[in-house]
C-alpha cells in the first residue's frame, strides 16, 4: 500500500513537474512577447546571384530603416534554385531569416498543442501584404509601403536606398578579414591609379536563355571605356576580374599595365567585389556584380563607365539602373 502510494506520488510528481514546466514555458513566452505584439516586419524574397541579392536586401533594408521595422530574408527560393546560393552571410547584413514552414513530426493533439505553444512564444505579427515589383524601372510606390509587407522583385536602382547609403555600405562590408592572397592584391593597388574592369561571360555565353536576354559587352566597349578613363586621369593600372580570364587574355590586350585577378574561386566572388571597391575607378559589365563593386566605392572622385545597353532588348528601361554620375558608353 505504501509502495502504491509512493508510486502514485512519484507519478504525480513527474506529471506535476511536466505541467509546471509547460506552465513555466508559457509564462516565459508571455513575458518575452509582452510589449512586442506590434512587431512590424519587412520581408524580402532573395533570388539570383550575389549582386541580385544585394539589391533585394538594400531596397528592403532602407524601407525597414525608414519605418523602424525588423527585416527578414526569405530564402525559400534557394530550396529549388540550384544555380545560385545564399551569399549575404559573408557580409555584415542586419537581418533575420524568415523561418521555414515547419513540417509536422508529432501526431494529432500533441502536435497542435506544440504549435500553439510555439506560436505564443513568438512575437505576434499581422499577415504581410505582398508587394511585387511592377517593372524594371524605379517604382516610387515602394517607399510608400507600410509594414508588415513582403517584397518580391529585383529593385535594381540606387533610388530605393539613396537615403540609407552609409548604412548600406556598412552592411556590405566583409564579415571576415581578407586572406594573404587578397591582401597582396590590395597592396598592388597602392601607389597606382587602380581601375577595376569586369568581364562577365560564364552563363551569359554558355546558357542560351541568358545569352539571348543579357548578351555580353564587346572588346570595343572595354577599349573605349579604358581610353575614356585614361584621358581623364593619365597613367593607370587595370585590375581585371572575370569568370573567363583565359578568354580575356587572348582577346582583350590593353596598352596599360594589367593585373588579372584570379586569387578567388567562383564561390568566393564576394572577395573579388571587395577588391573592386578599393580601386579608384571602374569599368563595369552589364552585371549587377560589378555594379556593386563600383557603387561600394564611396569616393566622390571615382569615374565609373557602364555599358549603354544593359540587356539585348533595348526596350527595357534601364534609365534608373545607372547612377547619374556614371558614364554610359
């Protein structure tokens, strides 16, 4: 009898402990979420390579800063978009990651109770309205959106974040220090007028759809761009960045000292961008990657040359893509 009573007491004690544990968790959740019921968010869906991800982040970050909101990154597209990966984790971005939709692993009533408890532990948020980019041109209506809002688009214009320029440049600094090979390139840039020159080939050549949509910049464009900068600033050294350095060496000789930067593999493109921004002047390809390499250079004295035609279809309005101070050739 005593044993039975003891067993009951032990069983009741365990059950009581579980109950108290759940009650305690609920109490802590209520305490954590108290005063956070009005948390507002800007969510941006990321897709594409590093340059595209940076545009998507910058437009959303500026909107979040203006409205005092939390920024969340929606990475769901990368689950089935295998051509690119999420790359902003190499930078000092200020954003959380939108949690993936949970998959049920508990049956029935237990799962429902668990979801209910988790929901109470998280800050309550209104459902976000989805705002999609209406066209490639700058859309002033984006700045009028009020959180909670979820952004879907590419947002490729500095006009979306001009009022947040300093913060965006800080966010896009490297999280790690450069290695010895990159430091050596930075040292070579010292004591010379360094000009970054980006030749984008890769999928612009090998992928028929990308080739038809983007096209590539001609050697004549690059010669004209380098001549323009040399005429204005005198002797210079070219630092060439490309995903096909062998092609560049064979097809684009220059009458200036030239350094072909090849110390970073394709999955470390962010380091090439870091080197680009430390150059004095820039020749960009029709690529968001070198757009950012030039834009991240804060010098008001920089000369940036960009191609007049960004896409093969001249009907696409790119007038808001290129900053007013840049030269289009």
